C-alpha cells in the first residue's frame, strides 16, 4: 500500500466515528464486568454469587433474536440507525444511574434486574452501532476501522474500571453510578453529530424477510460445512481470554490490592497498552491483512493470560500488576480487533444488522455461558490453576484458523 493511501485510510472522518462508537459501545459492558463485580464484592456478596451474576449478560448472546426488528422498522425520528441509537443510549444512561440506588445485600434480585436491563439495552445498542459501522466503512478499511473501534471499546473500560473504582473510595456508590452513567452522553452527542451511513436505505419489506434472508444468504454464500466451521471459530477464538478476564476486578482485590491501586496502577497500564495496541495493531492490519492478524494477534492473546497466572502466584506486586494488565490489554485487544475485522468481512452489508448481531453474539457466548461458572472453578482450583486452564482452552480456536483463515490465503 502506498504511503498516501495509508494516510488516507488512517486520517479520515470514518475512523473518528469509530473511536466514538467504540467508546459508547464499551462503556455499559465494562460497567457490568468491572464496576458491578467490585461493588458486589465490597458490599459482601460472595465470589461464587458474583460469578453467577454474569448470567445477566445473556442479551449479548441472544441479541440476534430481536436484531431483525431493528433492521426492519425505522423509528419516526433521526433515521433508520440513529433513531435506535438515541433510544438505547438514553435507556442506558438511566438504567446505569439507577443501579446505585439499590443496596445489594438487601435487594440482590433488584440489582440483577437492573443489570439485565443494562445488558439488554447495551446489546441492542451494539446491534445498531455494528450495523452502522459496517455500512459506513468500505471493505479496505474494515480491519483498521474495527481495530480502532475495539481499542476505543476497551478504553471505555477506564471510566467504570478506573475512575469509578477510585471515586468509590471517596464517594457514595449512588454518586459513582450517576457519574459513570453521564458518560453515555458521549453517545448521545455522537448520534446527533453524524448522518446516516446510507442516504437511501432499503430495509427488508417484511419482518419474515428480515429474519430468514440473512441466515439463508450466509449459508448459500459459504456452504454448510464452511459456515459451520466459521461459526465454531467465532465461538472459540476468544474462549480462553473471555474466561480469564471474567472476574478480573475481584481477582485483583483477592490478591490484596486496594480499589485505588486497581483503579490507578492497573487501569493506567491498560490505558498505555490500549493506545499502543490500537495504533500498532490497526496499522499492522492494513499491512498484514485480517488472516495473518488473526494468527499473530491470537498468539499474543493466548500468552497474555499467563501474566495473570504469574500475578496469582507472586501476590501483591504493583509492578507485576501493571505488567500483567498491560500485556492482557494488548493481547486481548489485538485479538478482539482481528476477530471483529473477520466478522465484518464475513458480513454482507445488505444484511448488516442481523448477520453482525448473530456473529458477535456467538463471539460473546463464551463470556456469558462459561463466565457464569468461573466463580465455582476458581473456588475449586484456585486462581493460578484457573488461569492455566484458560490458557489451554484458548488453543482450539487457534487451531481452527487452519481452515477458516489460512496464513497464506488472500483476505
């Protein structure tokens, strides 16, 4: 790729939009997987119960069930995609703020209900943001655009996982949740600042067409055997690291770090890694292509899990905490960027919302299904052996690359 075309691919308005879609999409998920577990831990909820609490993430796994409706129907304001963006973002702002009004030790089911609402609205926002991004980016920019989206997605974790934890040492929890919720205003501003990616959209003519055609088109295009392998790969590629990071914040607290140490050392190290990884990984995907990025970034992703195993064995070492988190943010972030680029490439823009929702739901399935048992596994094996198990479980997804994304195959 020539220098001029590389510069054009990086420095354009579409990449800036990807920064904001990533931040807006990532914030509510990290509220659920970082801020809420820390809150429950401080409020005296046991590690096993916190592990089961991740079941509220089921909407991320089943979002393809209602994505056809968001593809088929257009709200009477702002356009086909932006109307749904605004509704889900306002709902997220209100439901996140409401969580802090509840006392977990007295109303754990109310907390679970609010967390499920956050997960539902977050998954619904992901449907429309993913579809918008697929319509916005030309094929040549899918790798970089999705890499930037993923890095901004992880960057959003610094709000609930760093700022939120630090504030929790000084402010009541209800104030912390309100402050974190207000960051959803970034998404609202984005929705009003952009236009529709497709000026003259052609939504499905019926709900039945919106449901059936995306699945039929994918199977017809790939064939049954290849389609099955691709779907299996999407499930398994991030299986190990999703499990490893499911109870990250309770793990740091169990090792002996304070919430301020987790919020400052761990998250600052993550910030540095996410910026470096985002810039280096995004540019590398332009040069490497998506297939080779899946291989190289996948290896880093697998090895990064071992940093947590080492931290569990050594204990409260602030330098090792910073290293383990930075390595994890780099590896998992790169792997997620490559996988999202692969998913976008596999998606037909004509069926963007439903196909993207199905594929990303499959990629999220391990996080929801396996993570629900992580508390039990940790209680049985201990943290060190748990992370070693996660490393082993990351291998099958890498092996499937031989079939779905061979090293020397053209992207």
